[in-house]
C-alpha cells in the first residue's frame, strides 16, 4: 500500500518492507489463484471429480459429471489466470460464484476449516480481486486491455 | 482520487463505462481481505482462550510440534490467534500482528497439518498455507486504507 502517508515508527524496519509494499495486492491475487490449481489438476488427472459430482447431483443437476469437469477446468485454468492476472475480473467473478456455491453446500456440515470456512475465505479473496482487477503487476496491465 | 482508483485507466477498459464502478470498488479490495481473514481467524482464538481449547491443543498439536512447556505455548497460540485477529481486523499494529500470525500459521502448515496432505477436506495444509500467505501480504503492505494505522498516521 502507500507508505507515503503513514510514518514508520521504526525507520530501519520500514526499509525492509517498503520495497515489498507495492507487491502486497499482487501477492494476494497470486496466492488465491495458485492455491486453487492443485484442486483442478487433481480432479482432471486423478478422477477426483466424484465429490463435486455428488454435491452437484444432490443439488439437482441432471448431468453432475459434466458439471464436475467444468468446475475442475475452472479451478485449474481459472486459478492460473487469477494468479497471472489474465482476464482478471471475469475470472474472479466466476470463481466467486463457485465459492459462494461451495460455501452454501458445505454450510450444512458446519463452520470449520474442512467445511464452510475455507470457501468463504476464497470467496472474500475472489470478490476482492474482482473489486480491484489485475492491478499493476498483471498480464491484463501488461496487455493494456481488460474487462 | 485514491491510489487504487487512479490505477484504473478507462482507456484500457474494454467497457470504459465500467471505470466509475471499478474506481468505487477498488479501494475496498485490500481492506475486505484483511477484515474477512481476521473474522475467520477470530473464532479459533476465542475457542482456545475461553472454551478450554488451550488444553486440547496442549495435549495434541502442541505436543506434536514438540515445544516445552506445552500449556504455555498453547496460551501463546490462543492469544496470537485471538488478539492478532482483532488487531488485523481493525488494522492496528498491522505488520507486527501479521508477522506473529505468519509465524503461527506457517508452523501449523509445516509441523501440524503436513502429514494430512494438501487438500482441505482431509484437514490438509492448504488452508493454513493460504492464511499464512494472506497474512504475509499484510506484513508487506501494512494496514492500508480503512485501518487504524492509517488513521493514526504512525505504524510499525
């Protein structure tokens, strides 16, 4: 963030983090995207799509397997695009919708790290990325065109 | 105009009409993650300090990490989660709070959850890793907009 309006209490320490401060937002975006990639990859390569398929079936979808594949692609490719900042806002919006859905599905199992809490954390990150877009350190910014 | 809003260049937008909306939303982004993360961490700290959770983790996870004496470390963990989350939420002493949380969450990731694997459904380490990375971002960036640090004008 901007270190110009806030005075550091320990200037020596400020020298350490001042060069890093401009990257804070990009670091958030990168972390949120990268953490999703293994989910999609696992489902695509190791047929881990069964759990998502069950939820989709319970949710009343006619062809849960197709939906599960779509989610897997979304997490693998969407996660990578979020990390790189490519088509950032549309991708963040779609992922936010997925996470909102995942949170409601898991809410009936409780509020812990293995139930609704984690999708809600991801939801907050995706909404935040939608709010701000790719930012300075993104492919969107490099390309110079973005949604 | 705020720094975050100024970053949005209408001439770069495929739908330039959205610039006004984006400029209104962008300054909220960084604070949204700071507050949400803190609110998600808070119940864990509360349970440890006020619902006997310190005794549970002293007997299990703290013993697993192997630090002595377990109960003192359990209280340190509970206090870090509870007070660290409150400080992060309001953005007061954001960087020291974020630093303490990074150390805690990284330790949980690598020393407590590691054996369970990556995935969250199997109590894996991705959740604490993501929380650690988010806190690391606030160690880099500080409280930012809508924080007490910013309001006070002095920060660590």
